[in-house]
């Protein structure tokens, strides 16, 4: 039976738990096992380029040490994606690229909700490097740090506020959550925003599941 | 239990059977039921714009008359996609757009194998309208009609020839089969080409499965 | 003497009459005859994808049954353009593509005035498929249905309001009317907006006239 | 009665005569008068940037001194287009931009036939500045100077050779003649190439005629 | 010892003096001599297309008559750049293209501050012809003529106002001064705007210095 | 007096020596001191993603530990660029981005010479993320490893072969060396290829020199 390893590269077990919880709809009898693990070497949250770089090699080591059939790197910066792909000859997917691919199939223009304003230039570079800049309606920041994401009501209000501007001012028809661990808010967010919301961890695990079912291996 | 209706818009039962056969890896206990049906009103093969247009309304009627949870239009022209989406408030996916989205996650540049040279301008317009022109390495035709697709050995040789040129001359890192019903050739094609091959019907059903699992509804 | 057949695919004779009236400047002694006809099978107005698809085959039949020298499909969705082109070996032009080509020669960035907000995604896809997305400054909707277009003063006020925002907020240097039958308002609209306004029916007939004069046949 | 002034900015009366001859299909009773004049100050042919620049101000003076209703600058470098537009509040069109707009309505991808290889970078910059780079299939040079264009048979053979490569290797569906004065070869070229050929002078005069008929003034 | 000739194509000696002053940081013992000269034939300021064209040939003559090792055309329209490059087999750089290249290395998206609104379409065409449209965040005009640039305090206030909108509304991360002679305001502007400011004359002379040091000749 | 630190992230002292030698033209009395150092922690050559990632943090530490005024990361993968920029508030430039910016000022279309074929997808992603894909004519590999670069005659022959194809088949007007340490071959390569050749290390140090002279700080 196939197994997907989901690596949360920050050391916050609560984030891993949130990710795990949001993946419930992707678990079914006979379907792949989905194991969510916390990268102990990671920082509590990934907010800076230093945080991103610090987990690149640990992620690849974690990938190389696990005999899973596919791997998900559960941080919206897709840290270490290309190194991990060089490490194993099996599918390794990032949650940001997976969210973009899912969103691109839900509507023409998507908006991204960043945690911090400083992530936006990194998002723009990444969206461009994937060739999706024509699809990006906008990128707006919540202005809270990873630790601030724990206050459910406040976070949802902020996401709804940013998402509403993406929808109304920028023309986004679908909104991507630019952070792992908020997938469980999707139902409430979709209710309040009235447009689809993409949780990147769900997107990535669904994609890994498809790749495994169809027998694809290493991603180029 | 969820059910996906796959509509082959041409009237060739043998194509429907081939599609059905290639979907075996997407069937599992507890997973969605996948029903493949033939559109009796369709032409034997969809080769011209007249063929495309002739099935648009029949497809939408078929979609509207079936209580499936998601729908796949199994022709690489994605005929009637927007009309079908207007008809039901559930996911309707085309196989061409699904193949492109899957390919875009397998490698940077994809090539398309068209059946006939006359399909190529239609492909180019469609790829552009989806915003993926930067990803398209090339589009090359087999030069056989739909009826000629029955000769397995000859077809595979022609696909390998076209795919090799896409790979070597155009820089394609993954190849899309621009036709329904050839998914069962994937293993042999991947062996001979050495790069991933996308069967659009598999891509579409896998995508529909993900959309259902994640609770997405109507596509914008 | 050459003859151009202008097909209004909706069944509103009053729209056909308006189109016909706006074409007066393109009629001259010795020039092509311009015949405007109403597609009886069409819906009263073309507002939905179902309306668009319902006229595709009737338009092609009408084209195939008429020995005109060139054909104009007078609906801003350019319904059935590719099917009609497959039907006759003579020029068939759509009014939307013609309006875009004319506008692209009048200024760098054009804005589109849609009738309904639901038309905007269709416009965006179409503009992209033609490769003009860099020229599109914006697309704004009047928010009135086709039937509401009869109230001249109200419609002109709404067009001026939308056009002013396209000009001032979006940077449009020329405005396209995203609907047939409003060409007679051009003088008043240009007076009030201070920038050129393109009536797509005028644009299409002028283009058909040029193609005939220069001896071009079927459009690829 | 409207009058269009076509200015051949090189001093070769034979080129002006050729241009004039190719415009016959655009003259009809009641249509605009089309006057072709030679810019005496111009060089015998426009092959270098120095040639281009040397005619910019003379063209504008010629435009300013003539009470025509519209003006065509009949050199494929569109020299002095923006200056001429600043000089009169009437339509001034260049033949290169007009050829591109006409070609863009005849097929998706066009090829350009340059006289000299040194013109190609200038063409590319210009096509880009107009936003049509996605439509350009290729640009190939004849490798003859303006004076060499007089030998009809040799020139046609060279154009057919370059056009065939544009069609077969670059995917051009329509070919633009990147030079004034070759419009009379269109029938033979289209016969031999099997795809439409655009004479930029014809394209420009047809466009000017349309702009006048529809009452457009200064181009932004 | 290498020498760079900086040609101010307007006849305002005060502008030349300002340019010269802002180049102080690029002068060092052993570095290239930087000579700033005023083009006597030029208009007092370059505001219209007629002004631009009037200096094209005088600039090329000035370039051809001077044995400098590299040349800078110090007007943001880069007038006569291609003609000057055809005249000498040494580097000739324009200040607008140089400013764009420098800005593209300082941040992802740049904004341009135009003197007059009428310059903006010219800027857009030029940015596109260089292939940098994806990097352009916006272009906003001061609305003062060249003569109005003398009032230091007023000009700085206006630049800060336009630059703030480019930064806050358009997302510019760096601002280009779309005019020669304002480089000495850079420190104050950077202080008030909080983002880098590019003086095109400094950018061009720095680039010329690099090209000379590395032994590059004629620019293609 | 300003100082630029050039960090060769591979541990090959001979490469550092070659880089240093090629920088001679950028050293002048009174100009910045240019110190080239070898990153001892680096691998002998940077050929894989693992090599790239392994030097990211060591480079940043080296940058953080040195009080230079500007920093150059002398590997064509620009490893650790964003991390180093987060580390110090001074200019940090990569040699690949610097080579692209220099090339973009030398001609319209540039070609890249990769060492190994596996570097090409990485180059394409990077060129796209910088927004220069329209300028890239092609990317061709030598097919030798870093160690094979020592054989001067063989390497030059291979570069000339790849550069000739970039020039003749792909339309490159300038060629970038996709590797550090080959700058000293520029004169011979330019002689044989007849077009400019960009050594990325020279490009980066020239750019750093300009940024320092003009007082720019941290790059966004």
C-alpha cells in the first residue's frame, strides 16, 4: 500500500497537527497512507530566507531516509524541492506549486494570501519561475507572524479581509492560502468569501495521490 | 459514494472501452465510481470543427441528465466545457486542460502529439487561452485519422517518432497524447521515449477525483 | 458586385436594424452591398454560454446557404467563427476579433465595455487566445441585460461611466463596445469620453470590405 | 471626396510606380483618391538607420504641407510615424504596423521577409514595441539590396524560398513582405506559397480607407 | 586614458551643468574622463516628438566628430541611439535603457517618473521594445515642463509625491527619474521615499565605464 | 577605499585564480580593491543541486564575517543570493544575474553556454524568474564537467562550437559563459565567434563597482 510522507519543515507540532487534520478528506480505505511529520531541526516558523535555507538539507535528508512512495514539502516556500528531487527517484511535490496548479484548474485568476509582506517578492519570483504570472491576480499579506496564526477567529477575519480585496480589487476568482496549517478553515473561508479557497497542503497531497495512482516517478 | 461520469463524445464504443481500460489505476475500493459512456449522437471520431460543435449541446444535455458528482468530457478539444459548466453546479473537467495541468507539474516544458495537423492551430489557441504558451515546447501531428488509431503497433511507432522529435528538437520534457483512448499505451511509450507521457483521460479523472475529495464544486 | 452578409445571431430585429444603421458610413456607390439579417433561430439576446452555443450551427448553416462574398458574425462572443470558416472558402470575420484589431491600430491599450459581468471571463479568455492580453487595459461591465440596451439615454450614461473608469483608472486609450447594435451611439460617446470608441460591427464590416478588395479568401 | 496621400520616402520613382500599381484594387468610383508621391529628399533606398532617420523630418513636412485626409508612410521601417502623427490631427499610418494588423487577422502566426539581414533586429524591436511578438513566427532576409529588387523573376524566387522556410520551418501561416513596392507580385507569390501574402502598402491604404470611412481622426 | 562623452541634446547649459555635477561619484583618479557637452542645435528642452527627432542627426554628427571612447546620449527618450551606434564602432549608450538595466538589478519592479503625461506612451513603447514590460510597475507624470524643473523644492516635492504613489499603489521597489539633470536630488529623494532612486545619467555613465573597462565595442 | 569580496563557492583554488586573473581590467589605482577568496567548505565544482545547496549557508556566513563594501557570489547558479542579501545591508550580486543584465545591454538576444546539460532547466527557471525569457535565444551545454575545464584548447573549441550554434541556429547576438573562471578566454572566444562574450565574474564585479560608486546599498 502506498505511503505519502508530508514533512512540516518547521518544528511546531501544532502546525503538523493542523496539516494532518485538514488531510482527513484525502484518507480513505485502500487509499495511500498519509504520514505527517515535524522536522525537528526546523525553526518554529519559516518567515525569513534564513529559515528557508536552514531546512533545505534537513528536508532532503529526511526524504532520503524514508521509504515512502511520494513526499510533500509542507511549507509555502517549497524549500529544498529541487534538492529533494535529486535525492530520490520518486515524486516530491511542494505545496506552493501544487496549490498553484490546483487553483489554475479552478478559475482563471488566483490571488495569494501571504503571511508577511516580506514573503511577497519571494512569491512573485516563484510564480514567475513557474510561468504562471499571467494567472496571478494579486498577493496580499495578513501582517501576522506564524505564531499569530493560532488565534482562529482573528486569523479568519484577517484572511477574509485580504481575500475580499483580492476578489474585489484584484479580480481573483480563487484564493490560495500562502501558509501550511490553515486548511481546516477552508469551509468557513469559502462560506464568507463566496469563492473557492485552496489549502496548499491538501492540494499537494491530492496531487501526490494522483501521481502515485498513475505511476509517475521522479519529477523533472 | 461519489460517481464520476466520463463522456466519450464520439460514437465509437471501442474508444470508450479503451478509455475505460486506461482508468483502471484510478479505481479502488471506496474510491469514486467511474462510469464511461459513449455519446450516441456523436460522430465516429472528432476531427473537424463541425464534429466539435455537433457534440457541444448533446454533451451538456447528457451532463444535465445524469446525477453524477463530477463529469469528464473525454475529447482533447474539450468540446462544450463552458456550456456543461453552466448546466450543473458540480465540477466538469476537460481532458485537454487536465492534461496540461498534470504535465505542468511533471516538467517545465511539454509537447503535444496531435492526431491531425489541422488540430494544431486549435491546440495553440487553447493553450494560449489557458495561459500556458510559455510551457508548450511544440505540437506535432501523427497524420493518422481517428480510425487509424486502431492499429496498435503502427500508432505506437508513430507516437514514438513524434514524441522523439518533441523531446529532441523542441525540448519537451513530457509528452501529452492529444487524443482519448491511448492511455493503455503509456507504459510502452514511456519505456521507449524515456520521459513521462500524459494520457488526458487519466489526467482528467484523477483531477476530478481530487476535486471531489476536497469538496470543490462548480469551476469558474 | 461584392456582397457582405452580416448575421445578427440573436432574434431581435431591432438590434439588426441598429447594426444596419451604424453601417451607413461603409456603404458607397460601387462598394460592397452590405446585407444585415436576423437569425430567427437565435435567442432574443446572447447572454449565456447556452445562448452562444445555440447559434453556432445555425450561423454556419446560414453562412453555407448564402452566396455572399464575405460574412460577418455580429455578436461580441464571435460564436461559431471557426465552424463558419470551415464551411465556406471565403472570409468570415467575427466582430470581437475585428474590434480588437481595429483598436490595436488606434492606440496602445484598449478597454472593453461588457454588457454583463459574466461576460468578462469569456472576454479575457478570448483576448488571450488571440494574443492581445498585453494590449487590454481593462474590461468593465454595464450591468444591464440586452433588453435594457433599448433605453438610449440610460445606456449612454452607463457606457460613459464605464468608459471613463477604463480611461482614467485602467489607462485605456480607446474603448470597445462589447455588444452589437450600439454603433449609432459612437459620435455621442466619443464626444463625451474624448477618446476613440470602436463599434465592433463597423470594425468587422470595414475589415471584410478590405479583405474583399484585396482578394483574400479563407482565414486560417 | 476623401484623399489619401501615400508617401514613398525613398527617391526611387520606380518604387512609387510599383506601389501605385499594387493599389489598383483599392480604387473604386466614389472611394477615396489615393495619391502616391515620391519624397525627393529621400535616399534611393532605405537600408540603414541613417536612411531611416534622414527621412523622418522630410516626411513630417510633406504631411504637414498636404491637405489630404489620411497619410500613409510607405516604408517598412515606419519612419517618422510618431512625428507625423504629432504634426496633423488626421490618421497617419505606417505600412509595417498596418501589415502586422492585417496579418494578425488572417492567421495566428506571421512571418516577415526582410530585404537585408540588418533589418531583422529593427523588425524585432518594432514587433515587440507593438506587442505582437507572440504572433511572429520568424523573420528571414532575402539578402538583396533595394536596387536588386528590380529583377522580377529573381526576386520572386528568393521571396518564395524565404517564404517557404517561414512556412515550413517556422510555422508561419501568412507572410509579410518587408518592403514597399512588391505588392504586384502577390498573386504569383500566393500561388507558389499556398498561404496568404501581405503587401504592406495595400494593408496600409486599406486601413486608412477604413479609418476615414468610420470617421476616426488622430491615432494615439 | 579613456574618455566618455556625455551629450545633453537640449540646449540648456544649466541642465548640462546639473548632469555634470551628478557624475562626480563616477570620477576618480585613473578612471575615464567624463566630458559633458551641450548640443547647441537642440531645443531648450525635449518635450515633444518633434524635439526628439530634431536632435537625432545632430547627435550622430556630434558623436562622429568626437574621438571619445564611449558616448552617452543624455535624454530619457534615447534619441538617435541606433543612428549613433551605426556611426561609430564604439559603445553608445542611452540613459533610459541604462536606467532600466540598473533598476532591473536593484529590485524586481521599477516605476518611472515622467515629466509630462505625453511622455508616458513613448516610455511604454520603449520599455516593451526592450522586453522589460514585466518589470514596469507604473509610470506617473510630474506634470511640469522642463523649464519648471529649476525650482528645486517644488520639483522634489512633486517627485516624492509621484514616487510615493508608484511605491504604494503600483508596487514599485525602485524609482527611475525619467529626465536628465536631477541626479543631484537622489540623496534627498531616497531619504524621503525610502527606496532606491535611479538617475539615468549616472546609470549610463557607470555602464559606459564598465563597458570600456571590459573592452566591449559596438553595441548590437 | 572600497573593497569587493568575490567568493568562489567551490573549493578549487585554480578556479579562484582564474577568476582573479580575469578581473585585472577592473582594477585601477583608486578603484575598489577586489579580493577573490575560495570557499573551503565548497565542493571541488558545483554541478548538482546538492552542491548548490551545500554552499548557501557557508556563503552567507562568509559574507556576514567580512566587512567588505560589496560581495560577489562567483558561481553561475547564484547560490545563496537571497540569503546573503538578508545577511548584510550592502550590495550582494550574483554572477548569473549580472551576466544577464550586462548581456541585455549588449544586444537583444543572448545565448547561454552551460557546462552540463543538467544545468539547463535550472538556467531556464532562473532566467524566467528574472523576467528575461524573451531575451534568451538558447542554452547549450558543453558536456564537460568542471574538472574538464582545465584543458584550455579543448574547452575553447567546445565553447566556440556551442557558441556558433547559439549564434547561427538560435539567433544569439551575445554569448554568456555559464561558469566562473573562463573570463581569460574572452579575447580568443570573441575573435573566433565574432560576437561579444560575457564572463559573468567580470560582469558582476563591474556591476558591484558601479553600485558602490553610486552609493547603492542593499538590493531588494
